[in-house]
């Protein structure tokens, strides 16, 4: 049997047989507490500091994030666009409702006029829908970066108001479409 492999394995095998007594602890040393590197031990750790490890110091609370005037202006502009889309829609809704009330049988002249009025009404809704899409994209973008609580609330509020406008528009469209189609 070759002697070389046994000689190479011997230190590894003998290492497991050695006593652990007499080796220094890897825990904090008393001097580390006195120098202020670690907080002073308490309770059971005060009696045997080497046996305890203190928890890491807690991180200070992050500084509050300031409102971003450019973000506030962008949110305001998008909300204004949604509101303007709502106002433009409201101007068209009366004409579309009147045309729907006069709509005759499908494919008649009055039915086609009502369909055209409905199309104009749907087009008037576009600025509101575009504003909602832009607000949603902005919310997604801001979810990836630090945003002040004020700006986050301003964005949520603008999204909610724009969505309320769009929901009312959709209800009006559904009523008029139902009227034109004989529902």
C-alpha cells in the first residue's frame, strides 16, 4: 500500500481528534465594549461577554422625502387634461342623447346620425382616457423611486378623480348606445 496518500490524509484525520479547549472565543472582547465599538452587554451577556453577540445597531430612520414641484405640476396637468376631457364629453353628451332619442330602425338615416353622434362622444372621451393612462404610467414609474408621501397622495387622488370622470363617461356611453340599439 502506498504510504504517500496515508501521510497526506493523516493531518486531516488527526485534526478531528484535537481538543477545542484553550482556543480563544470568536465573540466580542471586553475591550471592544470599552472602546465604544459595540454597545455594552446586558443580562446574561454582561456576565460572559464573549458568549453573546450584540445585535447590530438599528439604522436611523430615513430622512423624509420632500415634495417634487415638477411632479406636482405634471400630476396637475394630467388631471386638468382629464377634467377638460370630461367637460368636452359633457358638451357632446346632450347632442348624442338627442340623436339617440330620434334614432329609428337600424341602418335608417336617423340611426346613422345617432351612431355618428355616439362616435363623436367616444372621441370626446379620448383626452380623459389618455390622462388616465399617463397617470397610471406615472404611478408605475414613481413606484420604482423614492416619492414623498404628499406626492404619492396627490397622484392617488388624481388617479381616483380621473377614473371617476371616465366611469361616468362610460355609463353615459352605455346608456346612449343601448338607446340607439333599441335596448
